């Protein structure tokens, strides 16, 4: 039996509807949530992401503003901008879009963001809150995955979970959230011995390594839940054949666009997994929905608001 497809678009729409109701209630109480996005220079991918974030803010009723310093910006300039945003009470969330230009000390800039406004959940203080199970702001992608599991009625407590990838943005916080939800967690990486064997133990397998189609069927136990965080662009015909041979819908899109997306999980895994996230349309939509959710959460935590919805 083919895997159940976990529809990220559907779950993201649910989250956004809830966030819109909360944002409306806050606005009616004179506390409209506000998000400031800092986008340096002209990175096309970053510009697309930021456009999506600003559009989402409008849709759910969050005030947003975009700051676009030039590519030549210095660390001192950005620190001054962040300091100004930290002081402004109507701004609840500050998002510094990465990557920053080479001359900028990215770590210093991210560290300067007030942890109470750190809607990406990257600040060491929020990492510490997550690790010690205190209320704080959680990175958007892992937070979204936990919402997907919860809303899809996939049990986490007592399950064996394997996270492939140990980045500060996805892998580590993902492992921490699963652990906090009472899963038994293994974190794998490039130095893990017998990676397929370790992955086959998983009831829940999260792939976040950034390598196209690396997780093949021999990594996955029959019936496991597979969460694919990867977004890899394929432009080579040989690669396309390896992943999507015989898939007419993908074939038409590839012929038209000259490219397609594949996750870190090979499409063949859908034949044996119990549930799987598609790429695109799986984890991706949840990330922006959770950014909206974090902005409202930051507003409530900062302003001590208890707003009832409905």
C-alpha cells in the first residue's frame, strides 16, 4: 500500500487561519503583532523568500516592514539597525535573512537580536529555553514538523526517531523537540557508521542533510513516517531519470522549466513508508506558517497578553 501523503499546504492553511484569528484579537486589544525583515543586497532566492514572508503577514493581519540595506553594509550598520528594531515596541519579531554578505559578521548580528523578538529561534537563549523546556521561540521548520505530526495524529511518545543532519537550524532543534515529546532520538551525520542500518530502526525518520535523494528504500523500515526537509534543484536529465523516470506529471514540468525539485529522500521511498511528506508541498509551506505563528507568540510573550479567540 502506498504511503499516506502528509499535505503541508493543508496543515499550513490550518495554522495560518488560527494565527489570523489570534492576530485579529491582539489588534482589537490594541496590540497588533509586528514583524521586521532585514534583507541585505539582491540575492534572488532571498528576495523570493522575503516576498513570501511579507505577503503572508498581510494575509494573516500582521504588520510588517522590510529593511533593505545595500550589499556594501558593514557589521556596525546592521548592529545599529537591529538595535533600533529591538527598541521599537510595535515590532515583535525581527528576522535577518541569511546569507549575509562576506564582510558582515553574521553571528554577531544574529546575537544582537533581542531573544524575545527572535522569531527564527536561533538565539542561544532560545536554544537554551528549548533544551530546558521553558517557553520561548522555536525554529520554524522543526516547529512546523512537530505541528504536522500532531495534526496528522502520528504518535511521537515512545517512538524511535532518527534525525539525519545536525544543523543548528533544523537537525539539532528537531532532535530536541522530539526528545521533549518523549521520543527516543538518534542524531546521524556524515561520520555515522552504517547510516542505512541506523535509519532502518526509525519509526519517524527526518531527513535534513541537503543531498538529493540520498535516503533510498534501504534506509527505511516498512511503515515508517518519513519527513523530508530537503529542497534540491535538479537540472540534469540523468539525475531526473534517476528520481522521476516514468512520472509523466514531473516529466512535463521538467520539459517546460528545465528543472524540478527533489528532496533528500528518493521518491521510491513512498512505496514502503507508512506516511511521507512530498517535495514540494510538504515541510516548506509549514516554515512560513510557523514564522507567522512565532510572531504572534512573540507578541503575546513580550506583552504578557492573554487573548481569547472566538
